[in-house]
């Protein structure tokens, strides 16, 4: 048995990736929403984020199916919670950028459910 110690490699969370039909469209939307610059871009994959921090990525998926939440036919696949100071003002800004208000609003006084341009549900909340 060796007495030599080895250190574990550094591993850090870099990004969560969303499948979608158009990475450029979704990257534009979330880049505007969160103020994140493009770190890497190709025809089929775009990563947003600032150097040294976490980000979001978007991957082109052939045959992509929009989520049908809350109908379970096509599950939501991913879900973001975005913290805001003012639900009404944030919702208006997100709608202007291309989001759509979801028909189902389980707790609209605390959370607002919106859909991004590819149909992924996400929430804005004053709790975050």
C-alpha cells in the first residue's frame, strides 16, 4: 500500500444544457434575461456564461418535442427558478423578450410560470 496521497481533480459545475430546436434563439433569450455573454458558439451548441461562473448551454436536438407541462404527455425536461424583486415588472420584461405566460399558475402571488421560446417552463419568484 502506498503512503503517497493523491489529490482529487478539481471539478466544478459549469453549465446546465437545454435541448432545443434552435440554440441561437434560446441563447439570445436567456442571454438577454440573465445578462450572460456567449462563451462558445457553433451551429448546434451555444454556451452562455461569465468566466469563472456557472452558465447555461443550448443543444440542437433533431426531432425536439416542446414540453406540454402541466400535461405529462411530454415532460418539462428542465426547470429554472429565477429570483426577482418585482414579479409584475419582471414578467413584463420577460414577455417582451419572447417568453409566454403559462396557462397554469399554481401560486401566482409567489411564483409566475412562464415558457421560454422553446417551450421550457421556468419560474420567477421573489423568494430567490
